[in-house]
């Protein structure tokens, strides 16, 4: 198992042209702060929703960013041969106004998850956990390569210990365990899969299980909160392995960040000559039934014009399924809002 250490006391700007003197000390104040629908108290961690699939998690002084995309309304991304998409929204914070970032979880190498400004701007030593496909690209740029890239296959794990005062042999320090989770970004049909392999339009993708807890290493790690980040996936059979491994007392998933949108390529207006490559509202509800997270937060739902399944459709499907309230509830965040939660000690 790979193992790295993070020291949040180290001062380092997230972008190459940023300076320590100009480094923002914190994210903008959240427009609103949400907590568990039926339980609250003792919150010691938060997730800030930037937009698209970009979130920033803060715990024990560490900031973890998912799928950094900081383009603005009217900007375009390239999504494959002959396919582009226009962003319809603005991020809640600009790339060059970010505070220190300690780790990036990158589900796959696609412009709406790792845009060209992000790729050009992020500091080259920033630790990034991603797919083997993305790693091969980000480390193949000669002197401009990223230098701290790690890749995980489904159910492979990686430990990240956090340097903090007051911990030692008798008291386990805060730590993170990241597990690669399965995902399929193309429909499960042999002709389509073979065509995609040939043209390379849609790259391989991962989900993640991020566990926050305490431990010196993998042998004594005790998780205190589990977050499943789906990545850009459809509802495929491989996901059935998740509740087999993470379900039941002491193994449940506390929070699921679910990528929705019903992304349709090359564009929804070209139906019926299109493919859906991320979950729509109906598939999202079915995944909730399968995984049974304590709380679900939808992200990646309206930022680009290739998204065909709206957040309102998901809200309707959730209400029809009776998932609101208590365990299995849904928390809806707008860009610039945060969800606060408690990591068990």
C-alpha cells in the first residue's frame, strides 16, 4: 500500500504563479452551512461546493480538492474528437484565489474535471491521486510534468498521514485512507466500448472512498467517517461490490457525493444520436438504494450544456422514492455553500 504524509503547517500556494505573501488563508465564507438532516452537533469537518464536481474538504487543517474545474460561464472545454461543451455557471471561488491545497482527488482526465487553466497553473509538486491513464499523461510532459502523482485501481488503497502536534506512539494521529472505486463512463455495450477504445473520446474513470480517521499506518487505522465520491459513472454492475464491502454496522458510508447530470454526448440537442455517460436522476436514486449512504449530496448537475438531467428531476425522483429526512436523506448545496459533519474520534 502506498503511504504519504501531509504537513498542513507547510505554506505553499496552490498555483505556480501564486506567492506565499498573497496566499489566501481560507475559503470565502459559505453562503449557507448545512448539517445532517436529523443529527447535528460536534461538526469538525466541512465540504465546500465550488461547482461542477469540484469540492474542497477541510479537516484537521488539511484541504482536499476534488476534480478541479474553474472555468467561467461561456468558456468551452474539449471532451473528445469533435465534442466540446460550454460552461453555464461560474465557480464559487476563482482558481487563483484558492487557499493552500494539500491533496487533489482527480477522478479522470477530462476538461470539465481538470481544465487547461488548472493543468497549466497548479504547482507541480501538489499530490494528486488519480487513474493510471491520467497519471501517464500528467507525468509525461518533461520538465513541465507533475511530480507527485499516484494512481489507484478499483479497491486499491493508499494511506495519508497528517502531521499534527500532540500525537505520538501512544496517541494515533489523524490520517486518511483513499480507496479507488469502480466506475464506467461509457455505456456497457461492446460496440460502444470498442469504438471508444479506438477514438479515445471518454477516458477511464474512478470513484473514491475517502475515510477520515486516526492511525499511524494501515495496520492500526480506525476510520471515523466515510465519504463515497462516485466520479463520472453510470449505474453498472461493478458498483454492486460497494455495499458488499461497505455496508452494515460499523462499515456504512456516511456521505455520498454523487455525480449526476445525465451527461449526453455529443449534445442533448442531437438526440436520438447521443450517448448518456453519467447518471441521470433515475440512476442516481437507484444508486442511493444500492449503497444506502447516510446522506447524499448531488454535484455535477447543471454546469455544462451537455448535462441533460436537471437537479429538479433528481429532487422529484428523491421525493417519489421517499428518501428525504433522516438516514438516507439528501442535502442540496448550491455553489458557495458548505456541508458540515462530525468525524468520530
